[in-house]
């Protein structure tokens, strides 16, 4: 499984949505499933899958799938 | 008079001053914010300054401007519910928040000013609970409050307002993970 697939899986697991809905323009709070509680689960899932620990600024900035990819690059994870 | 400045969860809350009134009025007149307020009138510069003069020395309500990374992003406030008591003495406070900076509306950062303010109140004032009156149409605010641990106490069929209550215990129980996420150290 490549990193992009892992990221999609992280979103589907944390938010309980279908993989086809995990597009770059999916944003926090744009769907009921991605609320603050799910955001916390999502952060934990991403950290677990990619073995990274995001700092608070990145947790705040991680407000879309596209942004998640940019942030992960800072942790040497290319999707 | 509010003289309490504090920083927590990445944001700083500073007591509002005259120089903040321009940005506060700008946000307050934003139609998106205006429609969620109980008073939705357009606010003139004179009205804004008159309001500031009225509440500046007031001990029954305190207002802060919120900054993140050195930029103003919104405003918070507390009001004493118990008649004749100051915010310092009142065991029940009503809290308010709006995020003016569009980048952080609906962002997880929007919880930071509230967490900072509620921690301050529970730890430094006589506060035992918060009460909120929210328009029933404002589902975002109701959801936001519920994430903090608020429970709906009453909802009148005759009005479009619901009353929500937050005890200190419910607050602590519901915000542990959120606080951990918003108070992580920065990467070195």
C-alpha cells in the first residue's frame, strides 16, 4: 500500500466515510463526519499510520486532505 | 475591570481596549456573525465606542480580544448571571465567542479561546458553571458547545432559543483530548 492509499485509509477509518469521498478538497467541518471529535481521531490515525507526531500548528493547519499531504511532507512523508 | 491577560492553547486573550474597537466592529457587522447574534443591528462607530465606554469599567462582564500568532482572530466574553454580582463572584457565567478571521472559523483552533477562558474562570474565579443561550437555528454553536460538555437544559417551543449548561466536571471530562492536541509543544 502506498502512502496515498494509507492516507485515504486513515481518513476513511477516522471519519467513517467512503474512500471516494476522500478528495483533496475535502475540508474540516464541510461534512458532519469531520467535526472536532473526528479530527482528534484523525490526527491519532495519521500519526499511527505514518509513525509521526504532529505539532499543534500542524494539527490546526490540517484542515483539508490537500493540507494533510502538505503537512506530511514536513515529516518526510510523501503521498 | 478586566485586567487579565493570559495565553494558553496557542492563543492569547487580552482585555479589549479602545484601539481594538475598529476590528471588533468590523467583525460584529459581518453578516455571518450578525445573524447568530440576538441583536442583529448594524453597529456604527459611535455606537461601538459608546458600548466600549459603557462596559470598559464594568465588573459584570469582561471582554477579550483573541490573538493567534500575533494576529487578532476573534473575541470572547463572560457575563455574570447572578444579579448584583461581578464576574469574579458569580458562580454562573454566560460566555460568548466569535471568530472574526475567516481562516479559523470552523477550525479546531476555534476551541482554543474558549478553553483558555474557561480554564481561567474555573481556576481563578468563583465560577461553578456556564450557561449559554443559543438560537436553535445556530446548530454550529450548539454542536460546538456540546463538544465542550454543555447539555441542553431547556428549549422553549415558543422561542427559537435553547438554554445550555456546562458544569466544571462535564467540561473537564469532555475537553481532555482537545486540550492535549492544542497544547502540544512545537517541533524543535
